[in-house]
C-alpha cells in the first residue's frame, strides 16, 4: 500500500499518472483515506491538491468500480447531515471535485451541490466546485443560474469572485448556440452590474492548474476561456481519441493521446501559454474542427480550411509553416524542412519543432519522415503515423526509431 510519504510526493508533483496505477492495483482504501484526511483542514496548496487528487482518483477508480465516485459523494453528503454528527470540514470542495471529474456518474448531484450554497460554512467550497463543474461539464451548471446569481453581489470578495468566474465560463457568445429563457438569454446581467463587476479590484486566490493564482474579481468577470472537446475517431482500423482546443482566434491544439493524459497536458500547456485563462469542455466551438477531421479520416477531405492560433518560438513557427506546405499524399524529410527554413544542418532542431507541434494532423507533422523513407518518432505514436500516411495513399518502408 502507498505510504504517506509516497502520497505526499504525488501531491507535490501532481503525478496523477500514479493515481491511475494505484487505482488499477486497487490500492484505493489507503489512498483516498489519505486524501480525505488532508481535506479536513485547509492548509493551503497541499489541501487544494488533495481536493483535486480526490476527484482524479475517483475518475480512475470508476473504470474498475462504477459505484466508487457515487458512493464517495453520498458519503460526504451523509457526513454533512446533522443526524450523523458531521461538520462542514471542507466537504463541499471535495464534493465539487468529485462531480467535476466524474460528471457522467455523479453529475446528477449538481442540484444538491448548489443546495449547499445556503450554508455559509459550505458556500465558498460549493462555489469553487460549481466553477470546476462549469469547466468540465457546463451543461450541469446551466440550469443553476438563479442559485448562483445572488452571489454576484455578495459582500464577500471570494464568493463574489467565484460567482463572477462561473458567469464568465457560462456566458454564451453570439457565434455559439445561445440558450434562451422567456425573458432573454441566460447568464446575462444588467449594464450597471456588469460595469460594477468589471471595475471590482478586490483580490482573491483561486486554485487553478495546481497553484493558487491571484485574481481581481474584475479579472474573473472578464476571464478568457479556451474550449476543448474529446471525441473518438477511426483512422483506418484504429480507434483514436482526439482532443481539440480552440481560442476565439482558432484551433490551437489537436492531440491524439488518451483523453485523461491529453487533458492534463493541455491544461499544463494552457497555463503556460495562456496564463489566467480557463479550459472549458464545449463541443460547439470545436464542431467545425471535428467535422473536417471526420471528413479527412473518411477520405473525403485533403485540405483543412480552419483558422489556426499557433503559439511557438519564431523557429518553431517557421517549421510549422513549412509543414502546412506539404501537400496531401506527399512527405518530406527532416533535412528537406531544414533546407526550407534556411538551416541546412538543423535536422535535429526541425525534429524537436516537429515533436512540439501542438496541432497534430491539421499541421501535418506526420508527413515528415526519415531520409531513408522510414518512419520516425511521432507524438501520437508510430501506429497512428503509419495509418495517417496509409490513409493518404503512401507506401512505407520498414519503421525505424
């Protein structure tokens, strides 16, 4: 069984892959009890990482025990029941994390989580949990607006800031699919309240991507979000999970790894490239990407017509621009790309830039192969690279690393 020191190391490094290993080995009782113990007292960053880890671990355990997360949520609510003798002890944060990471199995507790808002000792944790749920499963927060709205005018900056963040995440832009009530669009406020929140300079700390980040309430009210979505696609005979993410400017990420790993990698990348932005799981802003990708893997599209939001070093951007010039059904060697970008001896640098391309397939790094015509490394895996090239009608030589 994992020792306390091991669990502490996992929290310090946010090594969520280890949580998956422990879940697979069914070392669950000792692990989640250690997280629960740490959640009793809010002692800063370790507390928040324990809250996050509990949700991640429950998601992993749900693969082996479909009732694991549900039973944990029920246990926390039971502990809050007066008859059980329970106390607040940060249970609302734990419940919020469980719902956010396990929305398919625990999402139906969304109304109960919002019901905790009436208890002042549970309010902040419930709002934090609803903010996480707004990012992971916004459809579960959408019907809860009237319960959250009063906190936009709370006297407490933390509650006001979290409510502002939820609104920022849930507001529907004109180019998406607006949801309407009889009296107008959801998640809208008066001009006067909007201006007041924009000019609210009270500072609070919000746990985000492993750290405590300082925001003004105004920054949270106007917070920028990136929309991401994961969907399975078939590349010839291989089913692959594709994760795409877009900003208002265009597609910025297309990854082909397991969804949990891709989401973690995407979150890390976003925190570095788009500080103080939030990831929200939405299909609508990414539906054109998914449509064109499906056409591509079905052999009905050879060129993508998508706006791109590429972020990289000047050299990386130059390499990626050359990748976009490689026609469908053709390949280039690393040396060819190095020559094209004016660095004839830069094959290794080209390989690094190719590997760090965050927009797979659309920016076709799979069309770069070894000088001998053999396959070389591919972030999504050589099996995917091989099938992508076969899809484009290319015969291949024996693979090599």
